[in-house]
C-alpha cells in the first residue's frame, strides 16, 4: 500500500531575487500514512512550514515529487482535488477567517466546493458542534478569543470533509487555555473522524500526543518515530537545541543515576506511578 | 532610598464602560508595591487583568479609582508630565515587532530617545548599547528592520524600549510565539540586562516556567484582583490553588502534586527538573539506605 | 474611541424586518431614498417619516442603536440647518440683525432638510442592523449580476466588500495597539501644529500598512486552501427566497410612493 502523502526526493528553495536563493529542503523524503497523527517538530527556519505548504500544493518543489493520494501536486488539474483532500490551519487565527459571522465563515469552504445549500447547513451546524462553538455561531469573529477563532478555523476545515488536515503552529499565538482547547479538538479529529493529521509545532508536550514525531533540523529529518522512542534521544534533541518533555528528561536522569525505572516514560502520570514503586512511603518512618 | 517602592498602586480599580449596563471590572482594588531593582513575574490567564494593570503603569489607562505612584509621586498629579512617566516606565507590548517602522534598525531604536529630546551623541550611545543588550552586533544597525527574522525583529523592538533607559522595564509576553531557542535567548537577555543595569523589571507571561526561572517575586492576577504576590517559592507552595485558577503550573510542580496526592510528604514548590531530581534522588537513596 | 464605529454592525433580533429577503431590503432602501427626494412638502415628508418610524418599530432594534448611528452625523445636520436658516430668504421675516435675516421659509426648509437626512440615516442603518453583512454583499452580488454582460466581475467586488467588512474591526484594533506601543515610546499625537500631527502618524501608518499587507498575503493563502477559486461553481448556504412579507413591504412602499406623488400634486411645494 502506498502512503497517503509522499514527498519524494524533494528540493525546495525560496527565491529572494533572481540571483539569491535560500535553500530550505534538499532531497527530502517523508511519507505519511492515512489516518496517522504526525507531529513535525523543529526550530523556526528548519523547513517545517515549507513541508506543510508542499502538502497541499501552495508551494511546489523545484525538484522531486509530492504525491497526495497518488496525485502529483505539480499537475494543475489536480489542484482543486488536492486542496479538497488536504486542508490547512495557520498560525494567526485572524488571517484565515473570511466572513463577518462565525457560521458564514464555516460555510465558506463547502460553498467554494459547490455543495448543496441544505447539506452545507447540516455540515456547518455539525462542525460547529464538533469544535464546541455552536453557541457562538452568530458571533462576530473579532470578538472571539484566539483559541475560539482557531476552533472556528478548524470547523471551517471539518465542514469541507477533508481526508487530511495540516496545522502549521496553530497554538503559537494562543494562551494556555486556548492551546488546550485546540489540542483537544485536533485529537478528536484524528481519533473520532479518522482524519490524517500533520501537526507542526515547537511545543514538546503537544508533539508527545501524536502517534509519530518527525524532528526536523536544518531541512533534514533528525529523528522519526513514536514520541516515546524519539524523546528517549535527549542528547540528540538537545544538540539540535530542542527540549524533551520534562517527565522524560527526569526519568532519563534518574535512570542514569541507577534508578530502576522501566519503559520509556512520556507523561507526568507515568513517571509518578513509577516513582511510587521507587520511593519509600514515608521517609521519616524508614529512617526511624 | 531603597525603602520607597519604585512603583506602587493604591486600591487601583478600572471599570470598562463605566456607567453603562455593560460595566466590566478589569481591575478591582489592586494595591501592590514593586521594589527598586527586583524582577517581578506577572501571571494570570487572559482576562485576569494583568494587561490592564501594566497599561496603568505607564499611564495609557487611568484608573476609575485609586492611584499609581512612581517613586512616591502620583503619576497623574501633573497631566503635562505624562510623557515623562512613559520614559521612566518603559512598556514593551505583546508582539512588539509590529511597531517597527523606520528604514534602519538604528533609527527605529532611536525613536524613543529622540522623543525624549536627547542630544545626538547620547542617542547614538544608547542605540549602540541597546543593540549590545539584546545581543545583536553593530552590523544590524544599518539593516532594514523588515529584512530581519521574527526573533531578531522582536529583539530590535525590545532594544527600542531599553534605549529609553527606563527605571522600570515592563515586558508583556516577550516570548510569545517564539520557538524554544528564541524563548531561551530572550529570557537570558532580560536576566542579563537586569543584572547589568539594576533596572526594575516586570515580566508578564502565561508561562510559569519562564517566571520561575528568572523572577524574584510573582504577582498572580485572578479575576481582576491580586491573588498572590510573593516569592517564587511561596507562590508555588499554593500550586493547587493556582491550578484551580486555570493556570498552567510547571510540569515538575504537577509531578510533586501527584506524589503528594499519593501520600508522599514532598514539597510542591519545585519547578525545575534539577530541583526535583535532587529531591527524588535524596529520597530514593535515603529509602535504599534505610531499608538496608 | 475608534472602536465605536458601527459600520456593518448587525443587531440580532427576531423580527419581520430581519426575516425579509436582503435583496428586497436593499431595493426598498434605494426606493426609500428616491421617494424621500421626491418629497416636496411637509405632507409628503410626513408619510415618509411615518414609514421610517413604523419600520423601526417593527424591526425591534432599540432606538438607542439608531441614535448611535445618528450621533456622528449630528454636526452635519446642524450645519446644514444653520446654513438654511440664514441663507433662505422666503416668507415672513421673523428676525433681522445686521446681515442676518431669519424667515419662516428658512426655518421650515431647515427643519425639512433635517428630517430628511435623519430619515435617510435611520433607514440605511436599519438595513445594516437587520441584515447580516455577508447576506448584504450577497444581495448586492445577486442584484448586480446582470452587469456580467459588461464583463464586470460582480462576485469579486462583493467578496472584496465582505473582506473589508470583516477586517475593518481587526484593523481598528491594530491601530489602537500600534498607537499605544508608539505612545509608550514617547510618540506625541496630541500636540503640535497640523503638519507635526500628520508627521506623528507615520510611526502608526507604516506598521499598519506592513501588517495589512501581511494579513492580505496570509489570507490569500488561507482562501486558496479552502478551495476558493472565484464565483464559478460556488453555492451558498443561505438561500434567498422572496416571501409574502417581502411583497407586502414592497406594496407598502409603493403605496407610500403613490401617496407622496399625490400629496406633492395637491399641496404647494416647499422646495
């Protein structure tokens, strides 16, 4: 079975002017399976946003091919079908909302696709319920919080019923509460709707929730695997200037000091459970 | 006089749309004292009143009741001197890179000092120093601010405030939207600046981790009131209450809380991996020895 | 301050006017403007005033909303009224001093004009208060669609209007934010000569333009991602359908038109 999204030997450079080009990706390969939840992690300028834009043909590679469900993004006649298949949510929640009323904005995508009016109505209502914004369907976007706007943007994508959604640092401009809400919505898209998710971020704790983490560094893939496996490589990540989730970091330090911790620890709960086995119930009682 | 707080509010209250049916209190009865030279972290979730509070510190908003005192003097005592207050309390707002407008970095940084009416050689000195403070080389001086990367723009904007050499530097979410390396750089830069100048610094943020790393005291705002204003250790000792306020407490503090729930008598005011490592290591070794 | 602007503001309520087809509301608003300019005397104006009052009452939009939209226009109304009072020399002289003469003719014309402007503002605000902006631009698009014959892309124009309405509040917030940031750097917008004040706006305008272009650029990406490709093959969630209410309203307006013409004919013209 071939992958759902495939970047094969892709090279890409931004052209500043006729003479100057900034190479971003060189002979880059990545394939994403249908229904997967892939987090792409890395610093600004590592090429992760370019990967996002390549996935739905906003950018096309200078060499190599990008296939979306078998369709080459270079072919002009595939464009609409590719964008119907892969949708995007961007960092700035303000700059992707088109209409002056929440529900009209959610309808924008399906309207562009030429969906029947009654069907649009149904999808819009459902999508707004799915992201928990139904009560605010008549609100004006500029009166919403960043997290709410981002959820409206996601509803607008759900209403188009894409197979895959690419989110480019959707939480970078949000407060902790907004981040949590958006993350919860994204998890639901993947788990309940089976939508393939490519989630670009620089937050480790968000990446830890994915099925697969791809760590990018200077246009290359540094690590690729489950969050558990990837975050075990704390020295590689640190060399690239990235962190690992603190629970993992602490567990690794303790293990290096000889503590018998088993498995690859990712979350606070897992670590807490293991520490329970490690630590005496009451230090005071043992000493006496 | 080290005893006079540099900045003080007395029962400061601010009500939006006062007198209408849609009255909203953004600040209620806030009385705080900021000491000379300290680094205070200001924390609270969106709508807690923390942004409104800092807008009062440099007279962009005027309280509907109460006073703001700078060096013991009411900042609104003489309305014609409001601009002078803004030079003494320098506020750098969220996403400050969007305020850049000049042709060159140097000119943009000089905007504040020029408004202060300083002589040209003094302005030049300050621009140079501000660039050093934010860790940018002199090569940047003649570049266009619009050609810089996001992180560099942010630093130029912060330099623009530093160049006014304010007594109090207020930074509203200086790390918002930056990647981990960018965040670390900016935090380090702030810590160094304070070390070097002895300037009083207020750091507004959502991130407890950031505050814990560099602040002396933490001011926690909740529902337009002061919830806590104490040393980092003492505030984190209230970790559970902070959580119920909807604040994101550091992961390490969460771990300590969960151990405490399991019946361990551990402190909850730990927030770095190193601190927790030390505590757990000691407990574990102690336990191993005890059992032997 | 700036955020008080009420362009394209929608007031949510359940009313007959809200339920009316946006196209009909747009047509009736234009019709209203035409009729009110046909009015020649107080009798015909009274008909239109009554029509305005009834429309407002039926819309269930509180009166204070109308006052809000009227507020910025008050100086204009007053200036026109004063000019009319002083310059129109007709009827009995009520008061005369130096070069100033006030006549009954002047007074009644001033009053007539003021009522006319107020009715105009009220009715056009009624349109924006009771119609969702998207529907309004949709209505414009549909009504003007015959212009396609002249190769004018009505859809593009309507889309631009929607986007403008969407981003006006965002840009106003942005102006506030940038202004505050520059004030914090000691920018002075309040004092100095006119030319100084214009110069003082530069630090606000440049970042505003930079940001507006960045927004436009990002927005165009987002729209492309959401499969926007012009008006071709696009459907609409909100269908427009004329109902009985629309025809009743149209009938009422036509009766008003007839009334105005008749009253103009039977009574002497004021202007």
